[in-house]
C-alpha cells in the first residue's frame, strides 16, 4: 500500500530550485558558477531536497543571478566569459 503526502516546509534561509546541470560536485566541494561583470565566480552551495529533474540549493545567491547552465570544474573561478543571451 502506498500513500501520497504533502508537507509544508519552512526554510530559515532562502533556497533556490535549479536543474542538476549548474551544480558541480567534485572531491572538494559543491558549487555553482555565477557570472558577474563578465567573470565567473564559484559559489559554494549545499544541496537540499532532490527531485526528479531539479535540486534545492542553499548558498550566497540572489534571485536573478546569472549562472552557467552546464557547469563543470574546467570553468575556472575568475575566468572571463561572454554570457549567451537567452
């Protein structure tokens, strides 16, 4: 027998729900790559609830911060890039 349940979760700090592709996890850390003034910034994040195709993350991010959608650790912190317009 299976039941569906809904939970109303309150977070003490803001979180974001993103696809898995912007989140990079290596042996040292988990981070996303934010783009600010044409330079990349590695922003450490903690994972929250994992969903089918998305994950909740916590970190020093603000709504509207542009991120690299398909991130990897070959994109170095402080690297100059030209963001693609969507």
